[in-house]
C-alpha cells in the first residue's frame, strides 16, 4: 500500500556540468545539490539520465574504429543504416526482433526490447569536429554495461557522504508498441522496487485485486523524464521527494517480461 506523503516534488538539479569519461557521478551530484542549496532527506530518490552514466563509464565509441561483419553489412542494406552502426547494435544485442527500412528492433543483452540497442548519438561530443562535419555523428553512445551496479555505486557514495540511504535509478527514453512517442523507463535500480505486486490488496470497494502489478520504477522514470527533457535542456539529474510505497532493493530485470510470457515476440 502507498505510504508517507501524498505530495510528490520533482527537482531538476541545475548545476550538473558536462560529463566526461572517468567522472565520479556521486560526488558531482553532491556538488550539484550544494550549488542548488538542496539538502537530501530520508525518502528522497536520485534519478539519472542514461547518457551521463554512459559518458562517465567511457561507453563512447568512434564509428571510424568499427569494422562491420558480413552479417551487419547485409542487415544494414535491409534497414538502410550505417553498417558500422549495425555492427555495434548486433554486438550489444542477443536477438534481432523486427526489421524494416529505417527500423531495427533488438533484444539488448540486458533484456530490454528497443530500437538500435539503445545506441544514441544526440548530445554526444563529436571530438572537436567543425560544425560542417557534425552531421557525420561518428561518436555514438552505448548503454551502461551493468546499470544496476552503476546505481549501487552512486548510492553508496551518496549514503557515505550524507548518512542517508538514497535510492538511485538510471532511466532512458524508448518507444512502445502500439503507442506514438517515447517515454522514460528504468534501466537500472538500487534501493527501489522495479515492480510492486498489488494482487490481493483491496480496491475502493474492498474487493481483492486480481491482476494488478504496478510497473513502479517505470512510472517514476516517466515522471523524471518530463523534467529532464529530450533536447538541450541539460537537466540529467532529478531528485524526487514524497514517492509512495515502501522500499526494497529491486532490479531493472523485474520489469522485463519473460520470453515464455511474451505474446508478441
């Protein structure tokens, strides 16, 4: 059942610098909190955009260093994409799920079903290229290798510095079957549940719920994504206060439907 406050506040930190490989995100967040004059409290949650985690972990790849395999070249012709990009998508994936011109949907090695294995080129430093060359977008960004572990490390830094156990999430934006547009989803969690099982809880009429499972971490991610923005807003770190429901140490894999229960793959 929901616990605590019935008011939710969402703060986008405004003093987070551009992130580079090797940066300590936990300490950068702490500095950002001080600069914004915001003090963490018990019950607060930190949500980070995937891009800054990938950048800090050195997940930038220069396409000029990639040699596509024959399989990637063939698939690239089908989907009309750069064969080097397709090669990286295949390396990051366990299965190609759907293809058509301009579209390559895969099962990422982490389990998520998404376009292009989550590989992105927006807001990625192109290594000092002239503006005329920026459309080449040779530097691309892979998802973190282990987002749950990344969350745990940042959580440990925040907890050590503040004496408060602060849950951490990493989120990304993806499209969904049957729906237009992208929404924020959780790809990494430490200190929060991924899914909350409400079956057996009473509804307003007192009748036990039969099938209700709440995609809790994804709902939190979607709310945080609204404040982060998708373009040049530069708000990659969010603090939430007043989230309902209790805490447990969940994992992002809770949100992935097992293949044997997937009616559409």
